[in-house]
């Protein structure tokens, strides 16, 4: 029988208080920068430091879309990151299934390889990647120019490898693939083969099996893989910085960064509003991804 | 007469042959649906990684004479690397950055949060949500927020907080640049440490603690003798994961300081970027990149072994 003595009880209360105190301090450390962005974005006369606004206003948000090209940046970010996310979900869904079910010799080497790829720093890859994409881009231009003439540039804006949507989408998607493949492989490992075998017995082809059986079963895994790909690609700054240059392709991180570099005319209210617009989808996605966080990391711990 | 076509023996071989054929077809289909992922990884990761090794032996540049006719220069880039004070500075800054933020900052605060959140206290979900928040902030937004926090002048947020405790305000990013980026990266990564360590803590059975408590062990004794030893595998894995991801940090620090002032925060990742896209020395930048790739790969092999891949 557990008998709790008064001294033990006091001990418990004391360490509970200690837990509250440390957690409050750490939480304040984590939260203060966010207060500034939120408050400054609603302040008619925002400054670089935290202050209580004299007048609350939404004018900063309006100016993001009227004075700056906020709408264009938002569209570009959503289009590029959304495209990369969909691509990652499709490829990782298929690839993860293959990695989970195959008995071929390449299974283990491939799994080791994608773990190793995850540790390579992207900054170390962008130089050769830039050269490679430049070569592809020039080749594409050389093919398209004789056919489309002056319309080549508008077409290349969509299909180009450098300073085009396609190149950035492909590279962003590739960088998210290893983690997504890993998540989907682990997910399919946990799905019993009975359903597929039943479908196989009924004479379903691979395509039918994927469409009717696997996709419905795999939705939670796909959601997790997609959310992680979205968050990582949405927050990425390096790849758009290197692969985009035209103003009409600029994404939110570039818009924010370059607006901030115009030292002599920094408008903190506008920047804070822009930062908040850029921040919001990331936080929402993080909220949805929360319940997968522990699984994804804990799965890694158990191996 | 030999075995009739309908003998049981014959039927079994027929079945197993059919299964074999079927299995081979399935394997082919599986390889086929993995192929697009494989192609992307080969084209945009493996090939560039190998190509950077090649580039590091050339004088490839984005502008000037070398841009038109790049030459093979042997190990000249690597020889230059050895005598390049800025390169060694970048290595040192990166090392201090990794040790300060990943090994010490994030780990200590993440462990404290994980241990505290295991207690049955109120607002647990609220606390952990707030601690997770910095992880969700995009790199540039995080950098922008901290430019505000750390700005110079008496009215700036950090200066006002510390002057409350009697510390003289300063232009933090100018005076203590490296310490500041370590603090900012700690802020950003507490959540990762907390999540991993929470998962590790939850695998330690409560009975051990109860038995120790029966024997009159103090909380600090239990922490040192039970929690830490049993957490060692998790801690090792965390250290490897956070070290490689901290080496890869670019946007956060670039948005804050762009490597300055005077190279004080020039991480290897920023040095590669500056050499390649500001000085346009692709060949030399590639040599630095190869060094970064090798360091990450060595840590990565440790990580792969710690993961114990299940097939």
C-alpha cells in the first residue's frame, strides 16, 4: 500500500512549482518574438522594438497587397510549395509502398542511401546543382527558341529549370523526398498485407490495387508525409534565393528578405504584416502535423 | 507410365512456378513505381554531390576568363583551402555554433522541458505548443523577429529586458554576434530535442523509479543513476541528428547577419554561398562544399548505425 507522508507531499508540490517556473521561463523565451510580429503588424506606427500600439489598424496588411506585390509572392509560394508537396506525396506514396513490400537485394542499400542523403547539407549541393540546372535550362531554351521564338521566355517561366517554376518545384520536392519515403515506408510496414492479397486473389491489377485499396488505407501516412514536406519547403530560403531571379517569380521568403534589405525605407509595420502572412500557413500546418511529430521522431528512436 | 499430368507432385511445381513468375512480375512493378523517386534523387542529389567533387578540382567560375574555359587545376583549390584563414574561421564558427546551440543549448532546454512536462501539471498542452512554435517559423521570419529582439538602442526588446536586471544595453548582433546566433538557433530547436527526449523518457518503465524511491533515492540521484544511463541511446541519436541539421543551417543565420560582422558568424554553409555566388568562385566553393559533405557523411554514417534500419 502506498502511503504518502506529508513531507513527500510537500516535496511533490515543490517540484511541481519548479516545473511550472522553468516551463514558464522557457515558454516566454519561445513566445516573445512572436508577440512582436503580431503586435507590430497591427500597429499604425510600428517600430523595430516591442511596444503597445497607440492605434490598432489593418492598414499594414492592406499595404502588403497594394503597395508591394504581396499577392504575387503569396501565389508564387503557394504554387511552388503546393506543387512540390503534391509531387512528394505521389512519389513517396508509390516509392514508400515499393520499399515496404519488395524483397529485392536493393532494399537495404536504398534505405541506407536515403538516410545518408538526409544528412547532406543543401548549401553544399547548390553549386553543382546550379550548374546542372543551368545546362538543362540552356538545352531547353535551345530547343524551344526555334519553335516558339519570342514566346520562349513566357513559356520558360513555367517550364524553365533556372528562374522557372518547374525547376524549383522539382528541386524542392527532391529535397523533401527522403523523409517522405521513410515515413511512407514505415507506414506501409504497419499495414497488414491481407487487404492487398485479398484484392490480388480477386484478380485486381497493380493500378486497381493502388487506387481502390492502398490509397484509402494510406491517407494518414500521406497526410503526415505531405505536411512535413509542405512545412520544410515553405520555410526554405536557400533554394528560391539561388534558383529564382525575376521579380514576377519572387516568393514570400525572398519578398520579405529583399524588402528588409532596402535599409533607407524600412517600413516595419508592412514587414511585420508580410512576415505574419508568411508565418500563418506554417503554424497551421504545424498544428495539424503535431500528432505526427512524436510518431515520426519516436519511430526514428526505435529504429 | 511416369507421373500423370494430374499427379499432386506436378500440381505443386506448377503452382510454385506460377507463384515465382507472379513474384518476379510484382518485383518488377515495385521497382517501376520506385523509379521516379530514384530518378529525382539521382539527378538532383547524387549527381550534384559527385559533380561537386569534380568541380573542386577545376577553376570553374561564374564570371571572368575561367567562366568560358574552365581548366582542371588538380588539388590547387584544396591547397588554397589549407592556407585560407577565412575557411578555418568558418570551420571554427560552425563547430562553436553546433556545440553551443545543438549539443548544449537545445539539449539542456529540451531535456528540462521534457522532464518537466512528464509531471502531472496543468497547461501541459499549452506549454508544449508554445515550445513547438519556434520550430514552425520559416527561417526568414525567425531571422526577422530576432533582428527586432536583438536590435541596438535602449528601446530594443532585449536591451530593455536586461536593463531591468541592471545589465548595460548593447547592439547585440554587433557586440556578441556568435553568442546571439547560438541563442537564436537554440530557441528554434528546443522542440526537436524535447520531442526526441520525451519519446526516449517514455520508454523507461515507471517501476524502476518506484523501486528507487522505496530505497530512498533522491530525485537527483534517480536522474543521474537511472534516467541518464537509460537515455544514452536516445541522447546519442539526438546529438547526431541535431549536429547534421545544425551544420546545414543557412537561411536563419544568413537572414540575421549574412555572416558578419567581419566573418564572426560566417558558418561553412554561408562561406560556400559567399564564395560561389558573391565571389563567383564555383571551383573553390565546391572544394569547401566537399569538406562540408565529408564531415556530414561521417556523422551520417554514425546516424545510420544508430538508427538500426529494420527491413
